[in-house]
C-alpha cells in the first residue's frame, strides 16, 4: 500500500497537469498526446502501473489483472519506443500505447508473464511463442502491460451459475469497479473476459483483448460501459489462444471509443487502417432492425434474466439519436428461428445440440494448444480433469465446484461424428440462412439490435460465427451497473465489421460521455 501511495504522489501532478484522466483516456487521445510530445510511453507505463498497484490487490481489490509484466522490462520497452518515436520510426498509431491481454492468449516468456486460462493446471507452463494477435500488436509497438484475469477456462468448466463469472483459481474473483454492494446481483462483472473489461473501466489500461465463444467479450464490456467488438470467426488469427470451440471462437477488443476499436481490430486483422474509414462514414441510410423475437426486449418465454424497464426504455431512446443522423430504425423485426436456436423445440434440445458443438471441439482442439507447451505433463482434457480432482482445494473450493462440462466434453465422439456434424450444420442453417440473413433480407435491414442484458443476447451471432459489437447506453440507478446494446449482422461476403464500425462511430459522437466508476473518480491519477 505504501508503494502505491508513493507512486500516486509522484505521478499525480504530472498526469493531472496534462489533464489526462486514466478513467476516460482513449487510445486515440494517448496516440495524439504521444505524437505531440505531451507525454511519453515511459510516463504512461508508470501511470498505469501505479493505478494497477493501487486497486488490483489493494484499494478496491478488483483482481482484474492476474499477471503484470516486470516493471524494468516494461520501462525499457517503453523507453525504446519513445526513442523510435523521436527518430521518426512509428510502427503504427498505437505505437507506445499499453494494453491488457486476457490470460488465455499466449504471450512469449520473454515478456515475463504466464498464460494459464486462470488455472493452476497450466501454472508454470512455457508457451513457445506469442499468439498471432499478440505478435501483430507487438510489431505495431503496443506494450503488453499485463494479463487480465478471467472466468477460468473461459467459463467452460461447469454449467452456468456453478462458478461465478470472473473467478479463476489463480486470479481469484474479479469485481466490478462500479457496484459497491457485494450482495447485489449486479456485483458480478460477467465473463469470461472479466478482467479485461474491469481493467479498462478502472483505468488499468486504455485497451484490452478478450476472447469470445458466446458472450465473453460483449457481456463484460457492456457491464463496464465499454465499446467492444467480436469479429467474425477467421478475421483475426486464433493460434496461441486457449480454445473452446474454434467454429465460434474469436479474439476481440474492448476500449472507450470507436476509433480505439477500429485501429486495434485493424492491427489484429493485419491491416491497421482497414476499419478506420467506416467510423467516419456515418449511419445515414443504415437500416437497424429492433429484434423483438424470443423476448429479447421483455424476457418473456426465456428461462433467465429479464431486461429491466430502465434498460429497455433508455435503449430505445438512445436508438432515436441514430435516427437524427439518418439511420432508419425498423421496429419490430422478427426472426422465426430465434426461439429454436435459443431454447430448442419443446425443451432445450437444440441448446443441448449447441453445447455439443463447442464441447466436442474443445476436446479435440485443446491438445493442439497443449502439445507444444514446455515444463508440463498436461497434454489432454483428461489430464486437466485429473489435475482438478487431485487439487480440488485449489481448483474446486466451496461454491466453485464442478467440472461437468469438462466431463461431458471428454466423452464426446469427435468432430467427424455424425452427431456433431448434424448439430453444427443444423445450427449454422438456423442462425445464418434461416436466421440473420433471412431476417435482414425479409425486413430490409443491415444490422440487428437487442439489449446486451437480454438472456442469451449473443447466442445467435455465436452459433453463426458472425460479428457482434456492443456500445454503452446507461447505468442502473439501483446498483450503478452499466448496460449496453448489442448489434450484430451478417458476415457473409465480408463487410459485417465495417457496418458495426459505422454504428460505433456515430454512437461515439452522439451518445455523450460514458459512465466511469464513481469510487475511482475520487482517486484520480
């Protein structure tokens, strides 16, 4: 605690003199200030390290960061990037900007951090190289300041509710920076990219990478008043990422502005400026469909999480702002296949089929990630299951029990089995041909929108493998927890990410300032 207070006392005058607020600072603002020589990457790293030291395991005890890179290494890297800037060698617009990376995304051992998916089973393992997205970011001059905590194994070890979102055995429980009451249901940060979202919202970094199979970027970002995008499967590389279901897995980014999303996703996709024009194109002529099917706006017919009236009302009011810019809002829009995708005929048969897809893929894809790891005998899902049993006090303490999804996955028959192929084909047909594409054509819309809080708001896009994004809308007066909207669209033929960027660009211009955690506002750097 003394160290954190000392760092605060040293850094506060310089940072405040520049008017730099780590709670609101975007990557775009930092890029501008760095280019204008108003601040250095060394000072930025010092500032973000001080904020992490103050509130990760002390202060608010947010536990958003599971590993921080060694201080000397970070400062040396920042000094090198500052030198490159002085001699005119800029690697990208993100040159010298810090970022957090989810603990399921590999970082080279030379960076001084582990990659464990939050599990002691992978503690001490040595990855052979950076994940593909990390390699691209580092080449662009981005500073990997730390690894963010997460729902262990991406919330895939046990069924919903048995392990709190944001908890991992290695990292402990990530806490929302917004909600003070630990008994409030809104205290949970959502997941599985929990630490990424909480870290950005708390000013630990301006940007963070997350991974998503179904909801793991969009949900925690919406709970933290952030912009975020999960690109379509295949847009960015997923090598070096702990897998769940490769047919649905993607790496995405969270931040505080549309510019941050466009530039970072462009770097991750291998073309820095790829999405930048889209955020300035505007929404004029863009047709947005309010998807009323399956109780997304009222919760009727679904088995959990009803959207509260303030969320619905404020979200609809916010959409009207886009209409003033020339967007066309179509209401209502229906997707007849949505209930079948989400709940299945009668009971939950199709949801069972949905789960069989990632569980089958998980069993087969996990060894591909594990096999090149050094300093470990963990090579298969069976090895992890056995480790958890043998280390139950660490991995399965009270109220964090079970690994039944692991057990189910371990008994699946493989991705070449008729059952798997039938489930995947059926759900792709429901979500793509008879779902998103059919609805967009039938109602003549370009993008679909639902509250991110709606039960399974991300599942249709997840099983389709197509892009989804979230933007901040408001804050619940009852708890202080933010909420947002989820926009998704077709990825057929490309262009889906650009449509979402158009929305985020104009949303950034008309939505006003995003909410910041009040508890941290009192302790500005």
